[in-house]
């Protein structure tokens, strides 16, 4: 991982300035996925992004990660325009990226090995993170021997083993059952709290967004832009099950839902008109 820090201590680690992304559409047209995105993320800040289905939340992660270049506007990491994948970025996808023929520890060790770390050091780091995410005793198991929640712990260890400055998460827990999902949310907060990593967490679940984040960014129906940016004032450390029962959580939910609901309705109306 690069140990590069911001040139100015008050500069945001991630910044989107009027960022727009267009793709070739059907029948030779152009589809605008996101337009004029404006928001920043500081080092150590956890930002959740919510919005209607298909509005461009994942595209936003692609811009920050360098997997897709902006069509207009700017995407900056550490004050520099993103041109390719920046150093120090970890990406946790919705689908697992584990190799079925490798053990838990060998899967986690792959990242450090690809970065030139010796085999012994990579294995040592992998073992440490496997145990940190609660998989001690399962180091030599294979993916088919693990539950869905355990596989997500492997994916989390794969992301964190490279000591990322920026963690991008695209609905990582959406396929899990409710109980396992809550356990993984608590696990994420626990391991993230020991880092100074900035997190952008995409989710359809507003409760999940509030329970995890320092800020919740709301995006409009496609083509998406930012229509709301809400500070979450809940104390840390948090237990996601307990925090959901508080009056402050309910008040935040109502406030943010007023904005999000309008966008969900707009997306539904747009979809209905297209079908018609």
C-alpha cells in the first residue's frame, strides 16, 4: 500500500467535482449514469451512499476506484486526478472474489503476494487478518466448507490485508440473511475502527446506511446526482442492533427518508412510463 498522505491535512482524501459518466446506450444513443456529482470524503470517514435501484451508485465507486474514467468533471484522490487505479484502494464487491481451490488463508494472502510481499510475510499478514475477522480455526478450510457469512469475512479480510487508505464497498452484505447481516455490520465497524481508512459504502438499505456511517449521501433517480448529504450524529462505538432502537436513529431515518422516498417514487414513475 502507498503511504502517501494528503499534501494538506485539511484536504479531502476523495473528491468528486462535477463528475459525470456516460455510456453508449441502446440504438446508438448515450446513457448518462451519473451527472455533476459533488461530494468529498475525508480520511477516516465512513460515507454511505443510498438511492433508487439503478441510479448509478456503483458507477460512483467505479469513478473513485479508477475502473471507469469520468466523461466530464473530475474525480480526485489525495488531491490528484484519478487516472487508473490509485494506490491504497480496497474494493469489496457484492459477489465473493474467493478462489475455490485455495484455502481461506491462501485466498487472503493473494493480495500481499501480488504486491511483492514475500510468501512468508504474506501468509503472516493473512493469518493475522483471518483471525481479526473472526475466522480463527478456519484458516485451512476451503470456500465450499464455509457459510455465506464466513465467506463474507474472508472477503473482508482480503480487502483489509493490504492496509487500504480507501475502502469501497458495493452492497457487500445484501445477499446475507438478516441475522448474519447484522453480525457482519458489527464486524465491519469493529475492524474499521482500528484503521484511518475512508469508506464509501453503497447500499439500498437506509437502516444499514445510518447504523454504519458518519454521513449518508442520497442520490437522485437516474441520471444520478447528489440531492442530500446528512450527518449521522450517533455516538461511536456502535452496536447496530442497539442503535436502531434509539430515538435519535428513528429521527434520522425519518429525515433522510423524506428525501430518499421522493427519488424512489421518481424512479418508479420513470420506469413505469418506459414500460408504457
